[in-house]
């Protein structure tokens, strides 16, 4: 019999092989002309994003429900965009699977539920310069990119998804003039879809402002395009420490060997990683999935930070779970798993009221 540690190692290698085989199968079916080197190149991945219903229909086995929504782009709340890498995760799921729900359009996106708004967080009202949102006294949010590697159907900023961001000059000038701001969260869109030089010019400008103590980057790229986390990118990022990254993993199926390796490269460079997830109906709103997601993140060196109750963005009610479900899951997690694995449950109040904790603290 194998010792336990050898057995675990074999299991891990087996999982890695299975994952790679799965990606190869999708590559052969959907991108038969692509080489392994191209697949590993983030520029190739971005250029070959799946953007149309026709392409998706060729590449995935779709359910009737998925096909109906794909056939009616007029009902979509935002464009379709999926990297070939992430498509390989969708291909591994049955039709209507959890990750598919977050990436494929749904006919209910056209429906505005009571209380929903286009700008659910009132960011337009809190904009102090183009692309700079200040909703809190000492921290600000810089929308540095319009594009994302993949477009999540539950996006808060669907109204601007894929559009070019405003030039950052005015935002940077505002930050220089406002010494109250000690923390800047660089988000978008996804700032890691920018090229190294473009991103570095922003980080350098922020670092040159003496009162900006902390820089944070909000990104889903380690989940949707782990190939982007190149040694060159990491060498650049580490120059701007203290720099923290808020990642966005939502389901354990995203915790692949490539995603783990991307996180490892960032951690090795001294960049702390936290995760923000969203409570999504029929995607991750169960105890079993939340435990696997957050324990898996800890294994990868990522601290679960926030679990967001879905905000009231228009056309997202079919993906929104309930606050009581989130509370129940977190309460059960507290006794069951490592305390580090339990995120804070947050709700971003509509109209720019700011984030408030919904638990688990204090809930009996
Ligand atoms: C969420 C958010 C932040 C960062 O909030 P933390 O709770 O510190 O992570 C900053 N600015 C805006 C406008 C935000 O929505």
C-alpha cells in the first residue's frame, strides 16, 4: 500500500493530467489549428475569445435553453466573450452547468426586476473624475480598463463592459490633489487585460503619489486567463509593492493547475492574494460548493475576503441568491472548516450607500 502522502501526490498528478487532457480535447475540437504554444500565449487567448452564438454552438454541446438565449442577442445585457481556456471549463460541464450560467446569456437578462437599476451602485453620482469613483472617505476606485478576459453575465458594470476606459490623466490629477485618499483600488473592466507597459504607467503614477499607501488590483484574470500571469508581468508588479490583488474565483471548477500556478507566481513575488466571490443562484449557493471553493483557495494561498450578496444590477435576478441562504451557508462553515476559509458576507447598498456586512458575525 502507498503511504498517504504518496497517494495524495498521485491523485494530484492524476487530476492535473485529466485537466490537461480535457483542455487538449477542447483545443482539438474548437481550435484545431492552434498549437500548444499558442494556447499558452495570453495574446492568442484574448484574440480568439468566443464572441458569437454561432461559434459557441460549434464548440459546445448546448441545451435547448442555452441555444434559445444565444439566438436572441437583442435580449443580452452585455456582449458575449469567453477565452478558449475558460471555454474548456464550460465544455467539461453538462449543459446548464454552473460556470455556463455565469458566461452564457439567459433570456431573463432582458427583465428588469423590482429594485434593479442600470447603475446599481450609483457610481455615476460618486464619480469625482472620469473613471474615478469615491464612495468612501479614504479610498477610491480607479476604473482603468474597459475590457475583461471573459464577460460575467452578473456584471455590475455591464453598461460599460468592453468599452474603452477614460484616459487616467484627470483621475490621477484628482488623486494628487486629495491627500485623504490612502488606498486606490485599480479595477475596471479588468486591469490585467492591459499590456504591461500601459498598466505599469498607471501603477508608477499611483506610486509617485506620497499619500497613496496601498495599491490594490481587482482582477478575474487568474481564473479566466491564467496565461496572462507571465514572469515579466510579475517582475513589473512587484516593483509597486505594497500591492495586493483581489481575485474573483466563484466556483471550485475554476481552481485548475494553471490557475494555481498563476497564483503561485504572484505569491512568490510577495504579492498577497485575496478572493472576492459573489453568491450566485445554482452556481455556488450551497454549503458543499462554498466549502470546496474556499478550502481550495486556501490551498492555493488565497485568503477568502468577501462573499458578495448579488447587487441589484438590472437583468441579474435569475442569478441572485438570497441573503438568508448566504447567512445560513456561512454560519455552517464557521464550525466546519478553517476560520481563514470563511469570507465576510457583504452587500453593496443600491445608489452608492456603500458596503455593509450581512454576517456571519453576530448571527445566531
Ligand atoms: C468596494 C469598493 C472599494 C473597496 O472596498 P473595501 O471594502 O475596502 O475592499 C472602494 N471603493 C469603491 C467605490 C468600492 O465600491
